[in-house]
C-alpha cells in the first residue's frame, strides 16, 4: 500500500461519514489512527507539503475518500501539535529520538518549521546557557573560523579547521568534512546549506557545498584593483537578507575594497570603501577585517585595524549602500579596539580596548559626539603597560553582548529599571545601565583553555579554544 491512500475500511465502527461539507474540519487516517483538524492548521505546512494538499481536497469529502497515510501516528501527533501551536509538546523531546522526529518531518516537508521551532533565536536565553556537548573535528588542526547557520537550515554549524570545513546537521550527530583549496580558512559564513570561505593569503571568496562529491567549491568570487592585477585575498565576510559582503585586499597589500553581491544571483551590486595606498600612508587604507549588517539602520559596519610603529590603529565606518558613502567614520588611536560588534537590538556599538581590556559602548542613534565611547567596564588598566584586551573576542546576539576573556565568557545585558525603562521604550534620552554577568569557563574538558572564537545561531553559542581539535556547544533548551 502507498504511504497515503483512501482508507474508509479502517474507520472505527459507527463513523461512516466524514465531516459536513460546509464545515472546515479535515479528517486524516495516519497509521490506523484518526485525526481531525482544520484546513487552516494544515495550510501552515506550506504549499509544498503533503498536508497542505489535504487542506482543500480532504475537507468535506465522503468517508470513502478519507486519506490514509502509512506513517507513525504518535510522531504525526507531535507534528500536528507543532502546526497548531507553533511549538512541540514537551513530551516530544523525551519520548522520541531526534533523528526519528526529523525524518518524519522531512516526509511531510515540515522540517524547516520543526527546525525553526526547536532552535529559533527567540528561544535563546543568555542567562540559561549551559555547556551541552563537545564536537570533535577530524585532523590535527584547531578551529580557525565558526559559522552557525539559520535555525531552519539543514546544516546547523560550519567549522573551519586548517584548510578543511566540517558541517554538522541540526541534531549535531552527523558531520561532513571537505578539503578546500585554501591553505587555512580565516573567514567563514553560513549561507543556508552553503558556506562562504576565504583566506587572508589566498585569492577569491569560495562558496562551498559540502553535499557535493569531490570538489566542494561551487563558485569563486574575485576582485582585483585593476585589470592586470592578480585576484585579491579575503579579509572578512558578512551578509544581509539580500546581499553578501566581502572585504578584499590585494596580494601586495596596497589596495582594498568591499564588494556587495546579490545573494540570489551572486552578481556584484556595488563597490565601496576602495582604498589604494601610496608610500607610507598605511593608516589611510586599513582593510575591513569585520563586516556586520545593521538592519535597523540599513547600514554596514566595517572595521579594521593595523599594527604599525606607533602601535595599533583602527578604522570604523558605517556605510550606506544606496549612496556608497560612509555616514560615520572614526579613526582609533588610543586604546584601539581588540574586537568590535554592533547590537541592533540595543542600538549600540561595543568594543573591547586592546590596551585597557575594558568594554566601551557608543549609542549608534547619537554618534555626532567627538567622544562617542562610554566605558561600561569596572575601571581602566591603561597604566599597566600590558595589552589587557589582546585576544578578546566580542559578538552580539539578541539583546546581549558577549566578550571572551581568557577561558571565560562575560555577557553584557541592558537593565531597565523604573522610569528609565519607560524613557527608553518611548525613545527618550536617559542613562543606560549595562550589567556584566560571568558565564564561567565551560566544560571540564576545556577548563582553563583560552577562547579564541565565538559564534551564535538559533538557541546556541559555539565556542572554540586555543589548541583544541573540537568546538564546544552551549544551549538554552533541550537539543533535538
């Protein structure tokens, strides 16, 4: 018998007719068990799903044409609950193997909905993050880049280690690894089932499809400062909902630019931040080593730093793609950033100072001040002579900002109190209170080892540590 067919013969005795043709009730027989729901509920599955097709054809039909689906009724009950409420029942995680639940969702073409419900960013709770597992990597190379994927993707995480890239499925149980042409992958970005990878000493932005056998490279995007110059290497990668951004620097390190590509066609749309360096004007052409899209402002944050005889110099710009102009520009000299991030939810830019190691904040709604940075840390260490912020990594996710310090992670969160909360909700000026929370050093296996990479996606934080051939996953809810 096919997986679904007419099934009047298995209806319980006395139930010989389906719902009234004028009603909105749809009757299905799954594995011998009768389910009744509405056409609206089944339509949530999407036009490509088997269940959605029953929303119009099964409603109001005669009993003899009630569809029969030869699948597990208990698993179907969980998926039907997902369509009804947008979340799985609490019993599902304990009662079913993750692979079984995901396989059943794939049969009905519900896996994007299932994956989104299980690891949606709205489920992320920074205060509830706990180390959940270690993911070993093949070979002897430590992780060089992390790229968590979107919640509804078939790949949940990409990890670069040496010239290899490994991908993990949503359950984190299955791993695929491919060797790339790059000597060491320094930049990595998830683009659905694909990964964009680049190296600071190898030309071209490589788009990888790890589902391909043999060569995983599906496209190579290149830029050169002029027609006869060799292709440039990649310094940073970023993306918005419509565009892929790449910061290129020429092999002679005398020219750089940021290119924006259309995500659908991979064709270049615009070029911004082009610099050509002449003589000793090194500070005038620092390439962007971090790109981050700010959706609330429709701006691209591009930041980079350069170490010279006078110390570390930095350059931060906010770019408007429509005009190809920088709407804000700041050069960093004293206590340049070791790392920097923008939180769209908090409407603020954060940096960790290379010398002081302090966390500083700038309100991106008011960047006109000559001194935009406000220290939110516990005090300056500028007089120690040490680079307290060296090696610190900083990322924003949701309404939190995370900063690694040695083997630990600290989380910065805005606290709204009394009238201050009302002022901020109304868009009025007021003093902002940002509090720090220490998250500990992670698993005992990695205890005391320095964190060199942070990544966030869905309800997870991913951590890589120096000289470790694995990545550490922290989660805020039950893993599928």
